[in-house]
C-alpha cells in the first residue's frame, strides 16, 4: 500500500493518537464529575451525551492510527523502522484500550443513573 504521508508525519499521527485516548478519558471523567449535580437537577442525559462527545475523538484517533499502521513500514527494515512501527502500534492500541474504558464508563452512566430519584 502506498502511503502519501511522510514518515515524520506518520509518527506525529501515531503519537497524537496514543495521547488522544488518555486525554479524552481524563477530560470526560473530570467534566462528568463536575457536572453531576447539574445533570441531576436540569438535564439527566447530560452525562451520556458527554460520554458520546468524548468518545468520538478517540474513535477518530484510532481510525487514523489504523490507517498509518496499515500503510506498512516507511522504509527498509532497520532499527529506526522497528521503533517507528512500535510507535504506530502504540498509537493504535492505546486509543482502543481507553475506548473500551470509556464505553464501560458510558454504560455505567446509562444503566446506573447517578441521581437517586
């Protein structure tokens, strides 16, 4: 498969994808914690919507990392290419792990409402 992305850009995409999962999960956790009282009073489905909003960038990051990883090695096999492939794989696996964590967190919000009614 021919890749139109330069090797340096491939590493940037992989690192951004690897960082997107933890950043979105942590932001979702903090913002949900801050808005729980307001969600109980005014808008009960706010936490579920917030979970979906923060899940979308992680999905996009995982898809971008998948495209980079599927493009194959950028050059002949060497130590540098091995490191680049490792970073590309890290950029693929990290968002998927945090995506699973975020989906479990979203399911908990849906099935166990945070408000006692």
